[in-house]
């Protein structure tokens, strides 16, 4: 093992030197990112199996192609993956939105076209903290509640001309005697939960010795003016023991009118890892209600929900994104790899690496290798595309080393890879893109236009590789 690690390090530094020679050239091409000689997927011959399926889909001889994109905060926001999804579905057909997660209910950021709401508060967890919750599944997140009255609303609001109406849902959740049953319902009012379960209440505060309005306002995150207005105060004088209204806040109440929902006809089929629901009609939102049918049932957990339109042939592009996630975080959540096959992936894209900047190179390499082995256990023939992470202003040297490790691993195993790091210009490119207002002030993330640019670059690279494949088989 020690000799193996030394060889890895030796190859790593040789590759690092070679890539350093090309960095300056890439910086000169910063303003021409779509140049054919730069924006490519390397080792793309290993994608022939995937391209064959894409070709059948394009000809009308296949109904569905599934792509799974696994990443971190760069993907969770949905700008990058949304661009890729739109580009591919415009060309090959829209089979639905794919895997989603109720991020809002988990108190995390969500793609703009996915909305979730509940009449109760849920506990949320993500795989970055897998030691606190090791049974996290396909989305890298989970939410759970012990409230049998809980209703989860799932709604899609597309911002473009693709319509993600769905009639098939695949629920990823634990199934067993301790978990509530679920029932799928509709409502004439999309916002019925928000209208009937949110109440505005006064928040009170009892003045203590030494308090003054500015101190109270800062402590309770409000303003002096707001406190004075709510209490009809003309001056700043307050006294110990005085009860003040300091602000108003939304409070959830679980009661919902019994006639708020109507039954949706559906066919259900259960598996050990997921439940499939097929509706009679296309919808844009549903309400998933907890049903307690016996005393043993105590909780509900959601790992993810897949939304599909079975009336359309086309692409299903599943996004899995977790803020702060690394290869190691996915490696340590077994349910993730148990549930992944149920997405029936024809291609897996992995864009991790940004958060590994504090790890040593040997550990990073071993984590990547372990992740790759888990994918190969699922199916040794699933094509994989590895992305290198983009440059960072915060830890540029470390990001460069991670990109080099990913390239070394991809080359050693003949895996297709999309070298985003060097395509964007290598070290220093984050600062250059900052001048173009494509990056965030936190020195790591990009703005929406920066992520959409990356999605467009990858879409172009994938479609160029596919075009070369078609040219070869048509000759």
C-alpha cells in the first residue's frame, strides 16, 4: 500500500508539471471558452455505450435516457444543471424534471423551479454530517417528522419554456412497520397549505434590568422603530417588568380543512427502497399526506422524489447536490449507493472536488477511488464523466492540486473527464471571471450567469462528442 501511494504521488507531480505548462495558454483563451480545441470531454470513446442509447432515443427507437449528476453546492442551486437539462431536453425530448428534494422544508437553498412547503416543521439532515445521521439516501439530504398530521407539498414552477408536468412519482424513503403510510392528494388551490396553516402572532418580551430599546432590538433581530410602533411608544422610556410586543412572526399550525383536498387516482407499487406512484393525469403539484393506520407507525422520512412524464420520450436529468459535500461524504452514506440504481442511470456525471481543499492528496485520490468502486459495484458498464473543480480565489493552490488528482485518476482508469479547471483558464481564472461579474464575493461560488456558462460549456462538449460518435457510425 505504501509503495502504491508513493507511485500515485510520483505520477501526480509529473502530471502537475505538465498541466502547469498549459495554464498560461488557457488564460489567453479566457474570452473564447467555446473554442473546439479546449471545450471537450477527454477519453470520450468510453462514452460510446451511452451515445448508442442517445442515438436510439433521437431516432425514436428508445423511450428514455437517464442522466445522474452528482455534486456539491455548485449543483444544489440548480443553475448549472438546469442549463444542461434544458439544452439536452430541447434536443432529445423532455421526459420530466427528474429527481428533486424538498430543500425548503429542510431549511436549505433550492433550485428556483422546485418549491416545497409543509404544515409542520421537519428535521433536516445532509450527508456532510453523516455521523449525526448515517442513513441518508439518494439526494444526500433527508427530512423526517414524527407528526402524523404532516402534509408535504411538492410543486414545480418552471422558469423557461419546458413544462415539467408529471404523472409518475418515485418516492425514495424507508419502508417498514415504524413509518407512516402516505396518500397522494390534489387541491383546487395550489397554495392551500400556506393559506390555512400560517398564522401571524405577536412575539412578546419582558423588559429586564439594564435593558434599553436598542439592546432589545439587536437581541431579537428587529428595530427600535418597529418596537415603538407595535407598542404605541412615543419615546424611548421603558421599565423593568414591562411586557413589549417586539415583532410579529409566522407560526405554523397543523390543522388543515378536511375538504381542502381531493383524491387523485393512482396505481402504487412498492419496493424495498422506493415506492412508485402512477397518476391517471398530468399534474404540476401534489400533496403527500402522512397517514397513521396503526399504533406502531411513529415517523416519516423522505430521501428524495423523482418526477416523470411517461407520455413523453426524452431525457431525465437527475440533479443531486449537497452544500459542502465531498467524495467522502457520499462514500459514508450506504443508502445513497443502495438507492442510486433505482434512477436507472445511463450516464453518471460527478462534479465534486471543491470542498476537498483541506485533505491531503493521497486521501483525496483514495476517496475518489472508493467512490468509483461503489459505482462499478452497481454496474461495471455505467459510463462516468468526472469534472475537475473550477478555480477558487480562496485556496487556488489546493484546488489546482485536486484538479490534478482527478485528472490523474481519470487518465489512469481511462474515464472520460471534463477539465473545467483548465477550460476556464486554470489558476487565476476565478479573478478573471470576477471581472466579468460571473463569480460570488465569497471567493468560491459563482453567480447564476457563471454557473449557466459552465452548463453551456459542458452541454456543448457533450453534444460535440456525440456528433463525432454519430459521424463514425454513419460512415
